[in-house]
């Protein structure tokens, strides 16, 4: 689906840098929308991956703390727990 789109001026000498030229361009809107959709999808996936990485880090830290707490309940002294934490 091609449509005529009016070009706008930019700070950079872009498509409409000459005032004497025609400011209408023939643009394939399906391709344009696909490019925009792919960029938005990449951004959303990056946000999701970052969130999942952060959650996994928190889960691993929580499990380490739980394990150390269980060791403390079994009668290990605090200095041993401190050494275990330091070695992690």
C-alpha cells in the first residue's frame, strides 16, 4: 500500500533540504509500519530480558540466604556463616 507522504524539514539536511523540490514522497506504509513494529518489539524484548535477569539474580540471592539460615538452625556458629558469605 503506497501513499504520498509530505516530507518535513529537519535540523539536518534531509530529504526536504531544498525548498524548490517537491515535498511529497511515495512511501510503502506496510514496510514503514513493519520497521516501526520491529523496533518497538526489540525494545520490549530487551525490557523483558533485563527484568528476567534481575529476577533470577534476586532468586539466587534469596536461595543463598535461605540455605545459610538453614545452616544456622542446624547449629553452625555465626563465624562459619560469615566465612561462607565471604567466600561467595
